[in-house]
């Protein structure tokens, strides 16, 4: 904004040279020429003063917000985000050695059936920890879009349908999924100890002996995998599960430190509180401010996208259309049932939490039909950088997303919560302009290690078929 103001000053000064200087003006007496020159100079000066006042006020926004609006803006700013929450089900969450082990596991493609898929394949740091695909692609193609990982330490539920209740439990799901990493649980545990035994021991203590565990043993997957798993005694199964769960806890220790830096919107809100002068990095344009007003007002966006994360972390049916060719998707209605049944949930054997620390799971709402095709709204921070949108990439652009909410079509199943917004074309442009101000850099512990590369297939030929679900 300051650069724009300087340009306007220079441009106005150049024009004053032509209008205020004592030059001959055709068809006017000499005295009249002076009056005209003086009046133009005064008018030009007043216009410039008013322009600067208007630009400064509009840029800093000091005069444009009511106290109640300012309260909402402050609640959306990153500065109102509380400190990183505790992770009661993961006592290793803040262990530096676990963070480093988790970082290496996150980028290691050896943890897949074809040696080509890592967590970072779908959650690429270069793409805001997502992959830019409408449907995630690992060993095969998933049925949903990869969700962004940033800030998920604050979320009580993970995945679009909330079928996991911690970051460490979430990290385990893709490892066994046939379309993602496609590993059996037994093979995953053995790979971790094969490549990371010293690091594992440093964090979790001496590992168990898994030499008697079949490579393909796991509770999911094909009949051979399930038969091999059933053939293990309780002690062997528990040993595999413990290594498997600990791997998730290490990955979660890394992921919970993936956080946002301040966006231009945050700098703008901060400048309002500090009464700071307008600068490009803390200013919003007239169009962006109009979009922000729509966001907290007529657009009803803050009903789901509230707080410093720009999400309420709850589940909503907003009438998103079904994507052809995918299995029937019940959303949170199915996700709630799955998280309750999950052996790695907060109340499970491998959780480090006490019963009273699992409040979310203890009071879960899982029988309400409102949950049919309800999905968790992702954060809108950096939203302009990560199309396509919705749980199966149904919309290719922000324009299409806003258009959907503006029309508010009926839900394909269940009941949609949204109603038509009746936004004009100019208002849609303004709202889109504001959403772009939410982009900022993302911080994570260190850079990708050299392990993020292709490896030879870690399975023998007879183990190459999918073993996940």
C-alpha cells in the first residue's frame, strides 16, 4: 500500500506542475489565469489530502469496524491460538528424540509395499502438506482427498469423518490401507525395527523380538494375512501392536509441530490493535476488506470456519455433491462408529491417557442422523494454495466453492445446513479476494531427510499383492 501511495504522490506532483505553475492558459486574461492556477492548486491539494486520509483509513481499517466486529477479527487472528495442547494418549508427543524419529518415518518410502509411498507422498511439505489431487494416490487411489496436516494437534478428531481421535492413531490408518501404504501390520512393525532399532530403543525402550511373526500377518487385508494374524498368540500380537502404535506416536510427535506462520490477514488484525501505520505486509485492499466483512457477516462463513484455525473442527452436511464412481460415503455417521470401535483410540490398550482424559470419546455423539454425509471443515488458512476442494475434490476452484454455498443445493443424502446467500458477482469476487489473504508460510521441524527417495520393493514377489483393506 505504501508503494501505491508513493506512486500517487509522484503522479499528483507531476500533474500539479502542469496546473499550478504560472503558465499561459489560452483564452483567459492574465489575472484570471492566476486565479485558475491557484484554484486548481488548492483543489488538487485538498483532493490529495482527502485521498491520503481515505487510503490510510481504508488500508489500516481503523475507522471501518465496530467493536463487535473487531472482537470477531481478533478471535480469527493467529495470535489468539492457544499454546500447543497436551496429547494425553501419547506420552512421547513432546520427546525430541520421538520428533526426530517421527520425521524420518514420515519421509521414508520404505514403509510401503512398493517402496515408493511415504506419508509425505500425500502430505508434501512443498504443497502445504497435501498433494493437490482430488483423490489421494498411494499404492492405489483412495476414495477421498488428502486433508492438510497443519495445526491438527488442536483437533479432537482426524480424517474427514473423524474416524480417529488422535494424530498417532490417524498415522496408523494409511499404513495398513491397501490404496495407501499397503503394509500388513506385522511387516510394518518389522520394517521399523529393521531400519530404526537404535532410534526406536532410545525413545521407547528395548523392542520386542518379532522374528517369529510372519511377514504378512495382520488383522486387515486378504485371508492369508488374517489367517497368519489369528495364528499368533496374544503376546506376539500385542508386541506387534505395541511397535505399530509407537511408530504412530513418533510420527504424531513430528506432525504436531507443523504450524502456520502469520498471514497478511493476521498482520492486518495486529495493526488494528496497535494502531500501526499501513504497510503492504499489514494492509488489506478495499476489495479484501469488503470480502472480510462478507466472511463474518452476510456470507455466514464463520458458522463453520471460526477461531484462529478458521474451522470449528466439528462435522457439517453442506450439500456437497456425490462424486461418481466412488463407494457410498456416510461421512461422520460411519466415522463415529469406527472411532468408537478402534483398538487404537483414547480408551484403548495402547493409549497413555487416563479414562477422564478421553472426554471427547466418552461423550461422542454417534447416533444422530444429522451426521449423515457430515464432514469436518478443514482450516481455511492457505486455502487459496491447495485446490481442489471438498472431501473428494468435487470443486476445482474457490470460485466453484463459493458458488456452491451461494446456491445451497439440497444434500444428496441427509439434511444440508446451508441456505442460499444471494451474493452478487462482485461480492463473490470480494470474498475470494479475502480468502487469499489467509496464505502464509508453514513451519515444520527441519527439512526432509535423504530417506525421502525411492527404494527397491521391500517385499518378495509373493507378497506384492495388496494386503490392506
